[in-house]
C-alpha cells in the first residue's frame, strides 16, 4: 500500500484501488478495507463464485444488513421496529437471486 498526500493505494481481493483519503482518516479506511476484503473473500470461498461484481454486491449487502441489525439493538422499540431484519433478509435473498439470474451468462464467459 503506497501513500501519497490525500490518496491511499489499497488491495481488495487482489485488486488495487487508489482511494482519496485524508491523513486523519487513514486508520479508519484501512480498517474498512480489511472488513470489506475479509467479507468478500469469505463470500467468494463460501459460494465458490469468482465474479468480483457479484461478490462485492453480496458483501455490501451483508455489511449493510449487519450494520442495520446492530443499529436496531439498544434503540427504543419504535426505532428498532424501523429495522425489520426478516424483511431485510428476504430482500437480500431476492437481490441475490436477481444477481444470479443476470450474471449467469457472465459466468459462462469466465470459463
């Protein structure tokens, strides 16, 4: 990972990205990179899927779900009810099915 003023080069699943980053946000960005990279590698391994776009979307959905679920914990009931995790899980499943349908032709091309 190279460091230039206001930019940081990072690697996620073996791909390099240059990200704008203020020096005081460097540690937080590196923590986010570790989280995303770990989540993407876990999903790629569990699903045996190597299409980076699909893995990235599923990782983003999983991270968002975890965030929303955690946000619902410890909040007053009226706020916690706004985060319906069963509905969120259903919607994530639907999105995954749609992604599978759209990306199926792409998988045949990756062979």
